[in-house]
C-alpha cells in the first residue's frame, strides 16, 4: 500500500490526510518488481545534487539479455516555496540518503508477465525524484535559506543519470527506449521529451514518450482562484526552470510569460518525439490539488492546501460522495481537459496517440489491478500503450486514440465500469 509522506501537514481527518500522502508518494507503491538504488557516481562532475546536497540517484533493474529500456521519471508533487523545499529536503523526495534501497513498482514496471506481458522483460529504470521541480531546477549556486543550504539541480540530475546509465549499466547499447513518468515525473516527460532524444546513444532505433498522469491544467479552483498556477509560477522562478523545459516553448513566449512553460500543454504543443497522452480526464490529484485547493500563507511549511475548498472535502477524494451539482463541475473540468489535449496540433500528428480515462484515480499505470483492467473503447490500458509503441511512425493518431465517457449525473456517477475509483 502507498506510504504517507513526511512533509504533508493537514488538519483534515485521517482518511483525507492519507489520501493526499498516498498520491504524493504513489511512485513508491509497494507492489511487484524490484529495482536497486544507485547514488550517481558522477554527481560532483555534473553538480547533480538533491535538495539537501546529497548525490542524485537512480533505481535500476538490469536485464542483461535485453537492449530495450523502460525509463520512468519518478513523481511526488513539487515544493512550491523555499520553506516547503526545506521540509522536503529531509525526506526521500529531497535526499538520496532517505531513499529506500530497493523500490517496488507494479503496472507498467511489473516484472510479472501475467500483469505486464509486454514490458516485464525490459530493463527498468526509475529516475529518483529529489529536486522538487520535475527534474527542471537549474540554479547554479546553492541557495541559502534560514541557515540551511538548498540545491535546485533537477536538470543536472537528469543529464547525469542518462550519462551514468551509459557508462555503468549498458545503456550505451540500447535499441528501444520508452520514456514514461508519473505525476510530477509525467510533467517532466512532457518537458524533457525532445531533449532526452538528443542525448540518447546512437544505438537507439526507436524512442517514444508516454507521460503518465502528468497533464496538469492551468485551471482555477471552484471559487475562481488560480491557486495552482500561482504555486507553479513561484516554483518556476525559484528554481530557474527556463533552461529545463522545451526550448521551443520558451522561444514562443514573451519574457513575462515564459513561466507558462511549466504546464504540460505548453510543451506538448511543440513536442516532435512520438508521444501518447495517458491521463484521467478528471484526475484525482487535479480534483484535490487544483480544482479544490486553497491558497496558503507565504513561507508555510505545508505542501499545498488540497481539498480545502468549502464543501468539497469529501467529494474531492471520493466520487461517490459528490452531489450531482459537484459531478457537473467535474464534467466541465473533464471537458476542458479533453478539449485542451485534442485541440493541440501534436494530438493529430502521425505516430502519436492518447489513452484518456474517466477513472477518478491517480497513477493507474503503476497499479497491478488497474493496468490489466482499465478499458476505453474496448481496449485495455496496457494493450493500448503497447499497440501504440510498436506502431509505425506513419500510423494515424486516431488509430491509437481512446477518449473517455462523461460522468452520469445520477448515482453511480462513474460511466466506466472498469475503473477502480477512490
């Protein structure tokens, strides 16, 4: 079961607190598949440090007989201000000395062929997430804050990890690479999709990208407050993220609007690598931490203020606890999500695809129960991603696109019986 994080401070009931904590650390869910932790030996050369100054790290399950690699960028939210980052620096999301030595992941990273028949025998890699900014922090000098030193070096960790995989783990002979990422790591996959392609070994013949639940909307909360956007704008400036995102996005913006490249869609519009969007239209984290989040006072040690909008505490964590009016709000958000994805020119490019569900969850792709079960358009999630990956680059995007249904306004609200909802 998911383990609660150390740096979430809520005055909610126990059920709600555990729900948010589980989402924050869902990439460390204990299920099947084992990967070993390796601290980066080239951390000093690259300046690739976690928030607390310890070396960046990577989890690897090496399959010597395979030249195929599944690379996942770990998720775990963001730290929105310096105080928040300081709190995170004392946890596994900010220090490699706090990380478990073996990570166990299921779903697309399971080594069980019954659960994961297409990717179980690939090399599995998890880029450990310890910078708090989707592997995009890029501040050269250490930051002094309240007598402590913080390092915002996520982009350096990304670069160093790729190189270390080549020099120490046989990645220099890779032929097939699928880049995925979960949550904040999914956002990172959008940001870095094309950059990573430029630094892959020459041996790679097939490279594709499938961000998992990383398409977060720039959307106000239920009261019209732009809570999430304000948080991400501060994060962008604090961690100097401009050098760690798609540079075509940067070039398309005025200096004052470049921070908007912190959003998935702003990067997605420019991505040239073959890409499949895998996401929920009404993702649970977005329900809790975008749509029903509230502002926090400056320098708060809390990591956001999710599910705090008046009257939304129950509905934001459990779909069955909503009123019909609240479900209609979710339907409107879901429609906005689908429209945002489908209106992008990238969505229609040959070789691309989408698997968008109505599941009120966050991270089904790493769930051993959901990965082989959740179905859209008669196609199971695990099969949809595999069929897209093996498809020629000339395949029309529509062939590998599966879009969701709309919630019912009478109970049961869920329109897809294969979903395993909160």
